């Protein structure tokens, strides 16, 4: 689906509260077609809460979120979204390939497309040799890789990844980021949360989040230039009010 304004996601004045605690306040942003939009901030800043609402898993207290021009949450949009959570939703007693077959069934993938997508996903995350191993024998990094494979299976229009490379070695992490870039070339729009500065540099645009507020949005170069910073970390500290 190609929208006239090329904005795949529009977040408008979104607030989120849990009881009396405000987790997000007045967040507005948009994500354009075929871009990697990074949400950068420390743990507890509100990144996970925001992406869960964009994915339709949670609902805003106030404000609106539109994905593919549809106000969320809406069930019929969910099959166009791939979501990788921080916690791995995997079945430990099943093998890697059995987990992917289960998710492929949920996504309605039929043979031979199912087999092809599973093989492609396993190759991407470098788990082909461990395909028959039970997931409860996997390390934390291997589970993250398998969760990423599951999110990619149905080739979604929107891919939402919450800290996708935690626990993954640097060489494979680079390979996975190269694949993210290739996916955007093929038409996928990606939101990724991170607190890793070198990953933030790889994003087309960044939204910096601190204490539930969006404190800056722009390309990595714009954010550094506007704050006379040499690194994204310096720019983040500037926008967060921690500057000389």
C-alpha cells in the first residue's frame, strides 16, 4: 500500500498513563515509507510503550496513532505488521524450525512459500545449523535471533523491532542491519528502538525520547549539526538539557 503523503505511521499528541503514572506525554511524530526510524533513549524512557501502541498491542490514553492510514488498534492491520518484542515469545519445547512453522501458520503462509520464507529467515539470523535444536537450549542471543526471524516471516509492510540486537555479536549485528537496509529498499518501513549509539547512526531519522517525552526528531547528521555535536550521544545529552 503506497500512501499519497508517503507517511506510513502518524502519531498525534499521544499520551499514555498507567493509573496515575504518565509514561508518555504529548508525543507526535511520523514515519515515512521505506525509512528506518530509530527511537533512541535510555531504559524506562517510554520507547517500548510507544512501539506497542503503534503495533496495536496497546492503546493510547489520549491522542491518535494511524498505521497505513488506519487508526490503531485495528485487527485487520495487524497482519501487515511484524513486531519483535523485548521478551522472546517462543516455545522452548519446540525446535527453531518448529517455532517458525507455528508462526508461519498463524500468518497464513502456505507451501511452498512457507518453506522458502523459513529458510530465508534462518539464513539471515545464522541459525540454519541449529534449526532442529530445542529453543530451551538456546542462549539469549540465539533466542533474539529466532524472534527476529519470526517477525520477518510474512514480509510485513511495517516492521517494529524493540531492541532487536541485544545479546547478538557485532559481526552478525552488522549483517542484520545490512538486511534492514535492504528490506527498506524493497518497500518495508522499519521502526527500531535502541540505546546503542552506533545503531542510532544507521537510522534514516531518529526520535530521541527521555522521561516519556519526544525531545528531538531528525536525521543523525541534522541532530549533530543543530547541537554542534560530534556524536549522537552528545546531541542526546544536549536535547536532554545535559549540556555545557
